[in-house]
């Protein structure tokens, strides 16, 4: 069994924020894979289902971001799981928009949600880092992550969420490479994927009736010819 956690802040005010991309991702998995309706549990919202042969519980902690660990810890202990069975999807400033990276264990890099989870279950859980880009200066980070995705972001965001849903079964099975390949197939489709129209084949040239070869031009007379003509003339 796996516990897949999406991070975000609860409430309609924050629903479309960049910081809530983890919520968006698990919502998409639940919708596309026929999971149960969300219900309140473990200080969060829970949806249950299967990804392939794997039983999976999806969790959206409903404390604010910096309290996420309380919900994750409670769910993990109740379900009798180890930190290695927990996968957390979260926003990542240090990745370009639409980039996605899988990581097992490691630090929290200052992310308040991960910091809280570290405090409650340690650092050995898996995480899926979802790139949202960086505003360019650390003083702008708080306002940036707590603002909504721009209209120009919607196309890549939808592709990324579709890719995460496509790869969800591989993610639950621990196949991070296949998961990332399936995400990339949505976010970075091959340029020559068979959808480009084929080049037109030139029409065959119809046979045309043979034309008469042009007559050869008269060759200029040589000096010998001229002398012969003069000799014949005075005979």
C-alpha cells in the first residue's frame, strides 16, 4: 500500500495558487482513476482506490502548509506504513515550470510543508518535485507561491497534471523512471510524432512525344577547305 500526499493550503482562497499544485495533482489522479469521494480523515481529506495492483490512499492535509506533517504522520501510523511508502507531491521553485523530478529522501530545502513532514516522519519519504519556476529574487517568493497561476501557465499546467495521472501507476509501483517518461510524453511530446503531414509526392511526368533533334549548325570552313576551293576555281 502507498500513501500519496499532495501539499497545499485549504480553502477556496488558495485553490489556484502555485503553492497548491500538489493538491491539483492528487485531485487529477483521483478523478482519472476512479477513486472514492474525498472524506475528512487524518486532519485532512482522503480518497482511496487502486493504481494497477497497488492499493493507494490519497491525502490532502487540511492544516496550513507548515502543519502538513501532523496529517501525514497520523495517516502513516494508522495505515501501518513506513516513510518509504509515503510519496509527497509538492511545488518546487528550483525547477522550471512543467519540469518534474522524483526523489527519495533528502533535505527539505526550506519548503515549509516538507519541513513539517520531516519533523513528524523523518526525511526518508519519497517526493515528486513539480516545477513552478522562481520569481527571480527571494524577497518575492512568498507572494509568488501564494498567487494564482497566470493564464499563460494553464496549457503547460494541464499537460503536467495529465502526465502525472498517466504515470500514477508507475509512481505507486516505485518505477520513477517510467513515471517521468510518461510525464515527459505529455509535457515534451516528440516533434516528429507522426502527426506532421507527410510531404507530397511529386506527380509523375507524362511521356511526351519525341521531338526532332535540332540540326547541327554548319561547321566553320577550315583553311584546307578554303585552299581546295580556290584550286578548283582556277582549274
